[in-house]
C-alpha cells in the first residue's frame, strides 16, 4: 500500500516540531450492500474508500489528521499539518521499521469480491421466502446483505510496520407482522469475520424463521405491566445490556478521564462471585474479532471482571499514557477518518453452572426477556434504558404469556451487583457499536442470567 521509505519520511515530517510519537494508518476498503424487499432488490451499493490517517503525540497531547492523497507530497503535507499543532523541543527519534508477520486467527475461504451478485441474491431470496411465508400476518419482509474487505497498514515511530486484511459478512432479516390495526417488527442479524462461506453455512430456516416468529408472537402479546421484578435475560444478544451499561464504562476512553463509575476501582468487588466479564478479540471468526487492533497490536483475551473483582480495563496507546498502563490490543476506529481509541471486540459474561430450566423454575414471578432491542446509556453514571423486542411474564416458575412494550430501566453497576444466577448456555450476538471513533462491528454475549430486581417500564400498571 505504501513503501517503508515513504512512511519513514512521513513519520519524520510528523515529528518535525517536537512530537514524541507518530503513527501512520493506511486503509483500502471495499464494501457491498444489497437490500431485498417485496421479493426484489431495492438497493445495491458497492464502494471503495481509501485514505491515510496520521497521528502525533507529545506527552498527553494528541493531534490527528487524515488525507485521501496517497502521494508522498500529499502525505508529508498532512503530516506537517498535524505537526504544526505541536510545538516542543525537537528531538531526534528514529527507529527502523520492522516488518511484522501476523499469523491470521480467522480463516477466510471465499473473498466476497470474487462472488457474483446472483449467488448473494439467491441467499437473500431464500431468507425472504422463509420469513414472508412464515405466517399469513407477515405483511413485509426485508433482507439486507453486507460484506466488506478492509486492508490496513499500520506503522509508527517505534518501528512497527504491519499489514492486515479483514473480511466480514452479515445478513440482516426484518419481518413486519400486521393484523390491520397494528404492526410489530421482528429482527435477526447474524454476522461473522468470514467471507462468502458465512452465507453458505448460515441456518436460514432458523434466523429468518425467528425474525418472523418474533413479529407474529408480539403482534398478539398483552400489554406489559410496570413495576420492579426479577428479570431473566436470555443468552446471545441479551448481552447488549451489559455491553452498554458496563462495557463502555470499562473502556479507557472514559476511565482515563474519570468519566466512568469504574475508574480507579481495580481490585474492588463490583459484581457477585458468579460474574466474570471478558472481552476477547481472538475468538475464531466472530463478528467482533480482529488479528490486530488499529494500532497494530495483537488482539487478546482481556478479563475485565473475574469472579466479581474488577481486574482491568480496555486500553489504547494514548489513554494508556494518561493512566500509566499498558495497551491491551483494544484500539479501534471505523476508518482512517477517525482517531482511534479503546473499544470492545467480543464482550461477554462467562458461562456459569445453572441451566436455563433451573433459572426459570426458580423464578416465582418475573419477566423473561428473550430478545433485547435497542437502548441508551449514560457512561458516566451507568444509567440505562433498554427496549425488549420479545418478552414474557414468568409465573410460578413457568414462562407465561408474551407481553409487549417492555423496557428495562436501571443502573449498570447496580444491576451487575444484582445478578443472582448465571446459566451455562453462552452464545454471542452480532451488533454495531457507536462511540467517538465511529461505528464498529462488535459481538455481545452471555448465557441466560437472572437479575434479582430491575425496574420494568410497561404499558399498564400492576
């Protein structure tokens, strides 16, 4: 993508006014999206985006610039623009760039760019037919196929020079059920760090059928009561609640500025003994996985909370300076247009010893959240509000009638303390996470868990 000699000159220009660290991030990305609705392709977009980001540090000062001009002159100009924001004693910093060889953790069999659109459309039509024909009340089904290939080169003044190829594929299925008076949606969006083989191996009957089943089930659901209840949150995408309410609070992005309720609390008890919380970017072919992060560091398994004790944070290079701590392979960015920072990859609650049947049977009365929806959180306080896509009341240890309009309202750290059962059925769900360094693919995961009490916002009172 760029030669070592050019990068060395760019780094020298970036350090010309006294910076103590410089980094070059070059990217060449190919993306494809197809949308099928009413049995035909409504949208088809292909794109290529390439550019270079240049970052300069001086102590706790950080400056970022980017350009789409790959010429040596254009890159040096961008580097000098960044350097001009730093005025310090000029020092001689030089480290010969050393090519690193990265052993890929995630096998890619079929590059998406080599696959004809007709094969991708055939997969989409199968998913569409399954969802649309699930039940007569399904009024609309939409299937979106996404794939992208991202080629990156990362080099810095410490001598790092590493390249990586990242390939991801995703299929999103939405079904709308209607009885003529109201409509209810259902959704499922599996994804993986894989090529076209992901679509060939996908269980379309399950994913498309579940999207439609959720919509039909919730169409006939009763109104959810409001109050404080034990809440059972199912596995897979149920992990989104702790991704938002706790995971972001464990990123150095917030911790380094003391904008997190978890700041300066390593070694403290923050959860029951049964809770272990992990971020692992090495999981084979998972949606949020990477070989290296966006600073060129190898991803790793970071145990954040172990048996209830806070063990560490997700740390990028710059915030590591602020905190006096080493980076953890957790630096990410959407593209060259974004300054990187600490972000999650595949974050999950580790499996416990209880079975789902035991969790449900031991709950006299409560709410069962089978599929979570969207939500929002204040990372400084941990306060959250989440919608539930599919929910049921639990009565006398048995799952009862479906209820709609349910929301969970609470505080992440407090909710973490109230986890009283952890299941043994860990699963992961694919999602997109937005933060200061852009929108990124992440996995959220957990086994089924029970929280002894959460405020449930419903559409009818008790």
